[in-house]
């Protein structure tokens, strides 16, 4: 048998060995790829379990790059959810603390006057006085609870505003009607000028409540025998409703804090109030694509401008 024939007789064996080597290499490569994939998944799970959201996954393997990219997105979403939950927890804690503080005074008064009435060592005039104070404290608590419920429902979206193109004059007139009795007791005049009956994009019921809150504050902090002006100014995209009083005014340093829940400036510490009205008004305006601004000079004037859309924004 010639050498050529011998070489050809070994060729099938050589091919078989090569094939086996290729299969082994492929198997080892697959094993390594699978091991790398599981290692990457294990890293993801470990980082989620240990809440280690600061480390980014990287890989030079293009086939794993998609996994790394999605993993980093999951990490970002988890971190965002945790941060949001923490912020909501802090907000809730602050809300409960502020609410407890606001309710403490009327509750203490109600308890004290009730104890004095139970003791029975009071004349008829004192009994009537204490009963009136208990009634006043109860009404304040009821108002506060109603306001808090409405605000919380607005914040979480349980109440949906339904703004639509609606004539603004009736909305303003109804808001003014709600404070006429309060203004009359102080002999305060509410003057209106340039109230064109144009259609603005707003929810009449809730906008009326926002305006009413601003007007109540204007009456409360205005001196007797003064005037409150209600005017309107049309702009290209918005129309602003301006409510101006000649009361105690607001310090400029309070502007950014004024619309926060339960905030009250130092110059109104002696006045009745819970610091809810302006926050509620701001919330209502924002829920329908509007906003509210303030301008004031202490002891001279305060102007609140409520901006409503002339028409619904697109997009």
C-alpha cells in the first residue's frame, strides 16, 4: 500500500478528531457565555436585593450589552421608585405633624370649656359664652377636616377637575357673593372693573373656590372701611384675575413660602387661620393648567393674580 493511500485512510480519523475538538471548544464557549450571563443576572439580583443602585453594569460582549442596558434601566427605575416613596413618606409625616399641630389649639379649647361647663359653677352668661366658643372651635375643626379631605383627594387625583371654555364673569360674581356677608361686617367694599364676560378654560366650581379663598383672605387682613378691587387683564395666552386689598401686606421673603400647606407668615400669627387657603388655591389653579402669583408691599397693598388659559393648550 502506498504512502498516499495510508494518509487517506487516516483522514476520516483526523476529521473526527477535528470535529470533536470543535464541539469541545463550542461547548466550552457556550458554557462560558452561559456562565457570564448567569453571573450578570446574579449581579442584577444581588444589587436589587441589597439596594445597591449606585453601581452600573458594563460589558464588552455585545450580546450582553442589551442585558446590561435593561438592567441599568431597572436599577434607575427602582432607585426612582424608592426616592419617590421616601419623599411621599416624608410629606405624609410632615402633613400629619402639621395637621396635629393645627388641631391641637381648638381641641384644647373645646376640652377646657367643656370641663368648666361640666363643673357647673358658672352663670348663664358665662355658659352661653363658653358654649359659643365650643361651637366656634367645632366649626373650625369641621372646616379644617373638610379642607384637608378635599385637598388630599385633589392631590392623589381622586377628584378630577373638568375645565372647559366657560364664561368667567359668573364665576367671579359667585365668588364675590360668597364673601359679601363677611365684608359687610367690616364695611369693606368690593369693587369690580373691566370684567369682560370672556370664555376662559376653567372648572367653574373649583375656580370659584380658589377665588373665594383669595377673597376671604383679602377681607380678613383688610382694615374696616377699606376697598378690595377685582380686575381682569387679557394676555395672549392667559387672562389674569387680579384681587387687590389695602391690608397688612406680605413681606417679599414670604413669597416662596406663601403657597405651601399650613404656612402662615409672622405678621398674621394673631389672626385666625390654618394656612390652607392659598395652598388650596394654588393646587386648584395648577390642576387646570393655570397658576397664581403675588405682589405686595407691607402696610400698603397685596395683589394676587390668578392666571387662567384663554384656550386649552395643545399637547
